[in-house]
C-alpha cells in the first residue's frame, strides 16, 4: 500500500512538471507563431521595482497628443510613449527613429524610409509602413498637430511592410526635422482608446495613470523590442508642490529630479541647478489684425524698443539669453550679428508719441499664461508705461489662454513659447499672430525650396532678418530650462528637456 501511494505521488509530480514545461514552451513560442508581442520572465524584467519620480513645471492639459498643443504633453510623451519616423538629437537635428535609415532623391522630391523591423505597438502588434501611411493621412485629414509641416506632400506609398516613400510637390529641406515632431508620429490604426486620458503608442513606455493637473504615471511597455529598452520600470511625473516642498522632497529622497524648474524653486535649492539649452524661445506675439493697435508697424516697433529683454530674461532665471532676432543658436539660421530693436526708451517714446491717447483705448491688452509668473507682467507693464504705452495685464490659466488667445485671438500682445522651427508661422496668415505679408510668404517658399542644408541655412538666416524688420512679434529670450537631480539618478538628458525628455536612459545608481 505504502509503495503504491508513493508511485501515485511520484506520477502526480511528473505530470505537473510536464504540464509546467509545456505551458512555458507555449508561452515562449506564441510570439514567434503570431508575430506579436514578446516574452520576458516575470522575475527578469528590466527596471522592475524601480521608480523614478520627476517634478515638472507644467502639467499637460490633455494627453491627446493628436490635438493638444502644449509643451508639457511633448515633454512627457514624445519618444517615451509615441515614437516618430525621425527623432531629434541634443541640438534638435533629425536622427533615425522608427525609420532606421532613408534615401533622398537628387531633386529632393522623393524620400524613401526603411522602418525598423522590431517596432511594436503597446498591444504587441507589429508596426508597419501601413501604419505610417495611415498616420500621415490622419494627421492631414483631421488637421492634427503637425499637419502644417505636411502641406507639401504629393503622394505617399508603402511598397512593402518596411518601406515608406514620401513624394513632395517641391523640395522641403525641413521635412526630416518635421518628422521628428508631431508630424512624424506613427499611430496605432487599430487602437480604440480615449487618447485624452490613455495612450496607444509604440514607445518604451505607456500611460498607466493620469490625475489631471497632479500626476502622470508611465510604466514600461512590455511589448517594446526596440533599441531604447527602459532601465526603469515606472516613472511618475508630479506637477504640484510649493518651491519649499519641492526642494524638501528632493532632499529627502521623495523626488529624483526637478525639471524645467521655475525661478522661485531654484532660489530655494541648496546647490545651483543646471541650465540646459533649448530650441524654444519666449515670444511676445502681436495681434496684427486690422482692429488691433499693433497692426501698425510703427506701434510694434515702439513696443520692441520699450522692452528691456535682458531684464525680462533675468526673471526666467538659469541664464536665459536675451534674443536679438527670431532664432537662437540651436537653429541653422541663427545670425549672431542680428541685434534688432535693442532697448532704447527714447526711440520708443519717439514712435509712440505719434498716437493720441484714444488710439490705445483702455491700453494694450497683454495676456499670458500663469506659469510665467506675475513679475514678468508687472515689469513689462512698467517698461511700456515709461515709454508712453498704457497696458492692461491679464495672467490666466492655460485653458483660458488657449480659448482667448489661440482660439478667439482676443488680445493685443501675448506671451508664448515658440520653437525655432515654428518661425514659419509668420508666413501663415491664419496663425495666432494673423500676420499676412505676401513678401514674407514668398520668401518662406524659397527657404524650403532647396535641396541642400547649406542653402537652407543661408535662406533661413535671410528670412529671419526679413521677419524681424517687419516686427510681427518681439522675440524676448531663449529658454534655458533648469534641472536639478538627486545624486543617485543618472542618465538625465542635457538639452531640450522642456519638450523632449527621453526617459529610457534614466537609471538609479546603488
């Protein structure tokens, strides 16, 4: 009896061992059979149990990267959750992304992209050229963010799953750069998600939780097979906390980094934060519509002469650099010799004196988002008043700013962030500034109508000078976002982190 019972027990153990082996074999073989997903042993996941906590300056208004224009959405999601055909290097120049390489025809009209064969969406489905083709059509047809960069497309085809061919109506030296931004996102054509709160991308991370205005949690995408496998399994962005609380949290190990730090928080820090270069500039946009006092060029020039950009830049902190024109040094068209309309109160008074008090009505209306802080509005109001230009200042939240300025264009002046690559907005009569100048529009066509980068840089430099001379806006300073990290956190990028913050290189030491 005893021997028989042992035999039954032994047979049962063998049965369960065989079952376990068969189950594991099926689990590992399934991705090879279906071509979907990938497998990892649960105890061998990279970065499992590791969490990085980052406090950022501005929270996304929405996670819908198709329609949400805010920089905060770019900062958290671009590259991390949504990948693009090309992607920017540390100076904003395009490098391989989902496209591992490409060829450009001699006439600059045909771009042939070869996609990586390891790209997968978060649901495990393989990313193909059909998805890229579909995405380009979606961006254009629905006028998603980045659609203006695709205006010159003539025809797009995908001869096979790994090849995408873009044909242009005329050469466009900026196409590769455009495809490293919203215009180059490849969306999951089979996804059925609410993009405003969830995600469906192909990056190394996916959205796990979002508390609007408070926090955003990203977790490692288990289906990801590309070259950017994350070392950290979870990254939590937080967006609330006083300057004192933020620095205390960093000192006590409750935070690993503070990025795009505001001046008040930087002042509380026990060590100097690092200033990082950005392609973004803070611009005082003018409303050029006929009913605005700033439709008059002399009035625009008066405002530009009245503002001390150096003093305004100091309020940003972190070595923000006053600008002499529309582009900063990270642009190929940057001209260090362009120092247009330097601070000159006498010149400002001379120009503004041409106008009766009634011309200003109740004062020029300056509207700007709250994250710039109250000091900048008060300083600009004081400087303009000293030049005889009365001003009404309104500091508003992001939804109000978007509605009043971006949608209804109900303003005279507005503070906003614009990248170097957005200088083309001054050649678009429907842009926020409503600046309509045929000469500028023709010049912009000449900028993009070239096939080599040297010609492009020279024409871009000339275009920037032409736009600056007409003063459809004032370009105040280049952003240099501040970052402060805990000693144990490694891999934080050294540039562009206010709009492109790759998380997959982050790691915790010790």
